[in-house]
């Protein structure tokens, strides 16, 4: 149904990628997304050491014959992390796609590229997208301000960030942040992306390895149920707005410089992990994007991807052409058409599905 540089590079049916999520990106979820036609992602650092990552990758291979990737998030830590050993395991495992995030991935990208691995890098600013292309990345995942986790400090939403990135780079773009249904997929394609990356939406799926209490709370949530923590520390994180997040915000609102030691016990990663495992919504902080307001059910990954594809195709084939004045679709300048595809931005790759402007009906 979809044919973009993302689907071709990754060998997938739908231009939909599951974001690499700490404690959540395990074999069962990654395989379910891949088996449904998207790209599942195993989170490397969810595993306590590189040997356990090797075992998790083996488990994923046992659950799917489709392509999947591994996320390697590179951040400064109090306890040293053997990032290069994790990278070695990824290379030796035979995985063909890797997603990097966090600090400059230059030394890792070089090794991955030597091994023939497709490299995706997550970026929250146009300048980071440009740098990723210079480093040799094949795809950049552009995270708008709406996203869960760390949206950067520029506060630029996807509606602006995506076309700005498309203006500056030539490699394909995944839109990340605020995507949860076919409307978001169609919009991302129109803005210059060639696929989408979703994290929060995949939390609320049958195969997601988190407690059902969390999933059901997400279904009841609105777009206003997130909070931005660590603004005073210039390390912004978007999380679900619960009692712990509220307490953190109250501490940050005190006069003077925030001392992270006053927050550490509240925002412990282990407390957040227990939310996923035991279902106590208020036990710790947990990453959640504003798209939570669009989540109204807990489908299987296959149901979600197929529904998104149908919705996006219907918008592109039916709703958008109907908005043009009578005959307008036939008056597109010949110079705006390349290889049968309508090109909205001469500097961006052809948006394959816009070629369906004059088609009647949707699958």
C-alpha cells in the first residue's frame, strides 16, 4: 500500500516504526510490530549487559522472520555503560537496522555502517538532523515538542520542525511525536516525512509488556495529561502527569537553582520501571507524549497498523482531493510532477501516496 524510501530501506510494508523505549522495547513487542508490517525496535539498555542483549535479539529472531532493529541510546551516566560492547553485540547478531539516540553517535555509526547496518538517528533540532546526515546516517527520526521523553530545549513542534528538516537534509525523515493514528501518518507524509516513529501509541497495545492499569489510564487520558519536568535543569522530559510529576514540578518552582539531589529519589528509573510492572500509576514518573489524548483503545499491533494505513490512505485518496476546486487536481503544473508523483517540495523526496490525488476510493 505504501512505497517510500523508508519502506524500501527497512524492508517493511507500512512506513511505521516502533520507537526504542526503555523497559518496554522487548522481543514480544518488537516482533509483534514487525510481524504486522512495521519495524519493531528492541531497546539495548533495557538489558542489564551486552550478553543479555544478545539473548534478547535471539528471542526476537525466534518470534519474527521480518526485519527489526535495536535502539542504542548514548547518554552520560554515573555508572559507566559499555556502549561499545553493546554495539559489538548488535553487529555480531546480524540485526540490519539500528536506532541511535542521545549523544553524538559518530564512533558507533562508523562501525555500524562498516557492517552494512541501516542507521537511524533521533534528533530534536534541525541542526542535529544536518549533523546526522553528515555522519552518514541513512534516516533521521525528527522528534517534535509533542514527544514523550526528552524533546530537547528548543520547544519546536512537529508542524514546523518536520518541513524545516526536510528543507535542510536529503536523507529520509521519520516523524516522531504526536503521531497516533492515520491522520498523523497522512500529515507527516504531507510535511515531508516518509514514515512515522511512535512510542506512546505502542505502549497501549495488547503486546506491550506493561501493566494493563497503565494502558487503561492512557485510554482515559487527555492531551493535557502530560508534564514537562527538569526545565530548570535544561534537560526537559515529558512524562505522564501524576502525583510524583506534580511533586517534582513543585520542587522546581521553588526560588533559586534546582538541586537534582532533591529530585533524584522521586524520578528514579527503578520507580518508573515498577509502574510498568505493577500498575501503580503514581509510583514513579513515566514517559508519555501528548498523543495520549488520541488513544481510545488497546488494539493489537496488527490492528493498529492496518487501521492507520487505511485511515491515511482514505485521507490521501478521498478527503484531500475533495477539498480541491472542481478540476483543480487536473491543473497541476507538469513541472510539479516527477515520475508520476506529485512533489510538494522540490527539495524533498516524492511523497508516494500523494500520487493518488486523482484516484477514486481507498483500500
